[in-house]
């Protein structure tokens, strides 16, 4: 938290310190069809993960944990299902 003070040192207001980092602490690796990842790499178009997240992949998925929602959906899919 940051404290805002007047010149006299009187406390005016307390405000949270907001982080504007790259957000890696909130990132997950998501399940997306391989051909969609390739298309996105070539076109720059966004992809849609099983969990519904839409984004343009630009980072190494090996650096992040697997999205629990994607993992659960994938585990419940029937083999050979084409979506």
C-alpha cells in the first residue's frame, strides 16, 4: 500500500500499489488444437482454448502450469472427438 501525504505530513489517503508487470503469475498453458497454433503462428490470429480463453499465443507453454479448466475438459473428452 502507498500512503499519500500533504507537505505537513498529514495522512490523506491510502491507495494500493498496482503491479503492471507482464502477468506471468496469472498465466497458464491452455489446450488448443495443434493446427490452430500453427495457423496462429503464421497469421497472427487468436486461438480459442478448451476453457474459452481467446488470445494470440506468443510465449513458451512449457514455462507455465496447465490450465485446470482445460485439463478437466480434455480429460472428459471422448477419444477421436473433433472440435
